[in-house]
């Protein structure tokens, strides 16, 4: 009896070691991103069956991951191809509209042409969003980090957008602060700010408040009342193709996705909050000394 108990104890000890070995191998796969299958030293029918099933699950998961990567790549290429194909006829449409605008038109014809030009411009913006997003996701980012005066940069972007803001009867309150500096790529930061302005133009229901903050990060903050607060989920705002108001159908939902991509490529982050119908979008970049 003692011999049997001893053998059982030895077997249990070896069994526990094999279980610990399985756990170590799984941990290694997770932490080191290896694809090595689970192996066992002990010939035990049940443990072998367990290892076989674990390896089958791991292989199936890896197959799904690779398929997802390939589908995502094909999807981005499709977006880029469609955007490129749409640019040519859009350019032709704009050209013909300019020719018509130069001719003799009645007031009613002029009004209809201006409406067509407005919609053409909106279509051009949508196409540019598709093309920019596909490029940013697929390309290896080349970030030229420099000490950027965010206060001056945002002020210049707002000044460049005055005509668009006035056309939409939107007032901007830009809070003057001591200069805020960030370690960032100036061109990428300009694109971030312009996308934030464009987002306000499309969705704001009132005055736009713009602030620059120097905390642990260099922060760009855009606040505005939104027209459809009950339909907005701030947790999804930066997800691609999320529009909040699906009935409008005038946006791709890519503008804020582009903002997030650019910020993350510069080592920054984005967040959003919604309180009492006021939406705040914050972009946090690495700070630089003033």
C-alpha cells in the first residue's frame, strides 16, 4: 500500500510539473508573441489530448488573426483605389462647373449651380478623408519631431478657416494663454487641428471654444454644443466610420479617426467627453519646455 501511495504521489508531482510547464509555455506565447506549439514530456493520455486541443485552438486563432490582417489590408487598398478612381471624375465635374459659372446665367440658374458646387465640395472632402485615412493606416509614419508652438499653430489654423466658419455662421472663442509648446511633427499637428475644425463645422450647434493647456501633456481642447447629443457615444467617437448621427449621411466618420492616428503616431493620445450637451475633444501631445 505504501508503495502504491508513493507512486501516486510521484505521479501527482510530475503531473503538476507538466501543468506548470503548459502554463509557462502559454505565458511565453502571450508575452513574447511566439507561435511555438505546446509540448509535453510526460506520456499521459489525458494531458496529451489536452495539449492537442490547446494547439488546435491556438492554430485556429492564429489563422483567424492572419485572415483578419489580410482582409484589413485588402480593405485599406480598396478605400485607396476607390478614392483615387473618384478623384478623376470629380475634377472633371468641378471644371465644367467653373465653365458654366463663367457664362451668362439667370439668378435661379446661378443659385442651382452654387448648390451643386457646395455638394461637389462636400464630396471632395469625403474622398480626401478616405484617401488620407487609407494612407495613414497603411504607410510607415515618418515623424519629424520638433519644438512646436501650439498656440501660434492653432491660431493660424483658425485664421485660415475663418471663411468656412463664417459661411456656417459659427463663432470661435480662442482663449489666449501663455504659449504652449509640444514635441511634435508640425505638419501632422496642422492636420489634426484642421480635422478638429472640420468636425466642429459639421457637427457643432453653437459657439466653438478652443483652449491650449500645459499640464503633464500639451493639450489641444475643442469644446462645442452638439446638435444630437443623445445620439453620440463618446466611447466610439474615434472609431472609423462612426458618425453619431446616421440620418445626416454627410460625413465618413473618419475625421476623428485620423486625429487619433496622427496623435498616436507622435506618441500622443486623444479623448472625448460629453456633458450637458457640450462635447469636448482633447488631443494630448508630448510637452516641450517654453
